[in-house]
C-alpha cells in the first residue's frame, strides 16, 4: 500500500476523528471478552515464564552452591594434607637431628651420674676407727712405772709414737678428703652441662608433644572435611575469604611495587633501546622494561616452586631432587643477575636525571652547581633497583593463595547473584500476574461510555417489562 492510500484511511477532520474514535470504541466494546481473555492469558503466560526461569535459575544456583561446596572441601582437604605432611616432615627432622642419638646419650648421662654419685658418696665417708692393737699399746703406756726411769722412758716413747702415728693418719685422711672434694668441685661444670643437656632433651620432647597435638587437631579437621560436615564447610569458607582478602591486598602492593619498578628502569631503557622505536602505540623501551619485570616474576615463581613453597606447576614438583636443585640455582642466578641489571639501570637513571638538570640550567643561563650529598639518592635508587626484583619474586606466594581462593569467592559471588536474579524474577512474575486485572479494568475504563449505555439499557429494560405487565392486568372490581 502506498503513502497516498494510507493517508486516505487516516482521519483528516474533526468529524473523521470523532467517527474514528467512536468506531474504535465500538470495536473494543464488541471484542471486550476476547480482549479480557487475551490480557489475562498474556499476563499469566509472562508470569509463568518468569516463574519457570526463576525456578531454573534457583536450580542452577543450588547446583553451583553444591559445586562450590565440593571445590571448597577439596581445596581444604588439599591444604590440610599439605599442613599434615609439613608437620610430619618437621617431626622427622626433629627426631633425626635431636633424638637420633638419644639412647646412647641417655646411657652416657646415666653412667656419668652414677660415677659422680659414687665419688660423692666415697668423699663423705667417716674416718676409719683406730686399730685394736693401739688400745693394747695405750694400756701398756698407761701402766704406772715402778720408779725405774728406763721403763718410764720406754713407756713414754711408746705413747708418743702411737699419738704421732694417729695424727699422721688423720692428717693423711684429711688431705685425701680435701683432694676428693676439689675433684668434685671441678666436676661441677660437668654437672651443669648434663643438666642443660637434659633440659634441651626435655624441650625437644615437649616440642614433639606440641607438634603431636597440632597434628591431632589437623587430623580432626581432615576427618571432618572427609565427612563433608557443615562445620568444616563454614570454617573453610571463612578461611578462604580471609585468604582472598589478604592475598588481594598483598597482590595490590606487588602491583604498585611493579609500577614503581617499571618507572625506575623505563628512562634508562629508552636510552638503551631508543625512544623513537614503537611497537604499535607503545614504545619499545617500555616493552623491554615490562619484559624484565615479568621475567623477574617468572623466576620468582620458578624459585618458589622449586623450593616447594607453592604448587602452581605440578611438573616442577614431579622432578627429582637433583633437577630441582639445579632449577633453584638457575632461577636464583637469573634473579640476582636481573637485580644487578636493575640496580645499574637505576644508577644510570640518576645520572641521566642529573645531566638533564645540568642542561636545563645551562640553557637557562644559570651556572650549574653540584649539590652536596649527591650520592645519597644514587645509592637509594640502586638499593631500590636491587631489592624490588626479590620483592616481586615473593609475589608467587600470595598469587597462589589468590588463585585458589578466587575460584571459591567468584563461585559464591555468582551464586549470590543468581539467587538475587531468581528472587527478582519471582517478584516480577507476581507483579505481572497482578497486572492482568489492572489492565482489564483499564480496558473497561477506555470503553466506559458503551458499558454505561449497556448498563442503563439493561436496567431500564426489566422495569419496562414490569410496568407493561401491570397495564395488561384486568381492573379490580
């Protein structure tokens, strides 16, 4: 149909508009029941569709929550196994280092203590009793002389001899006891050393007992994880969110450190590579500086994997100890080399900044002056250029925690979003279903005039019928 033909059907005057409106009202009045049914059916269909979509979303959310719970439990199981394995390695190292010679040490300590005790007991023995014949000699010496001077002198000599012998024996015994006490006093440091050894052994045994308690608690947690209990799920969810927040914060710090490191070496790299070379809209020097920083991060990842601190690359963990040690030395060597390169680039950056400042002073007609303590910022930049690569290397630890926890955090966030979506769809379904009667009343409002006429005609017609019936009745006599 052409535009002229369409314009012929469109009303051109007020009467045409009035006739068009009346015709539309008549059509709407005649199709009122069908329109009501169509409005109700459309609203019901839309509401049912929203309800079905909400049910499907809720089913998907439940499956996602179950999947997140399985992932969380599996992650917690793996971390608990790693913790238990690490504790057993520590216990093994402690036993091998401190308690491997404990039986022999205990036997030597016991023998030494027994000898010290025997010596001490021997050193405090009471003096021996005088022999029995001394009593006889003493009795002979006490026999009264008969006045014979020879007999008296002989008896006196015997008495003096006995006394001198007794004094000599007692003096010799005292000297021997004093010597023995001196020997025991010299052994006092050995006693203290033995006491210290016993205290160290007691501390080692106590440390093993504490580690045994830690292993018991971790085994209880492991059993709860294997049983898939709700308590384990709540505990792991809280721990995972804590790890996610902490690792995100540390990674943000690492990104800021990489940004500082990039600007520290970008200027000297532009002098080395060339400031006029571009790869697309990016300078080649910026790409070179970024490659150096990414290489440092990669070497840090390899170093942490080789040290078995992180577990991002299973191929590195499956290597034998010889290859793993070689990888450790290679990664550490490359990392130290790159740190030295960055330190030299930082020094070169300070020199370039000083040259530019001197050039600006010459162009401004000001005599260039060398400030005092000019070496302090140079040393600071060199130290920063050497330390930042190692700081970026340790970013592998929070990176592993972020990767392992972000999966659970993203799953939980997606599950919450799906739940909100399902709730919104259910509310929308209820709202659309309730809109059906409102649209029906709105439709009736648009055809209010024909409906009023119908109502008035329906009300007047029964009244006419009743009045006609009274006129046809015979008059009462």
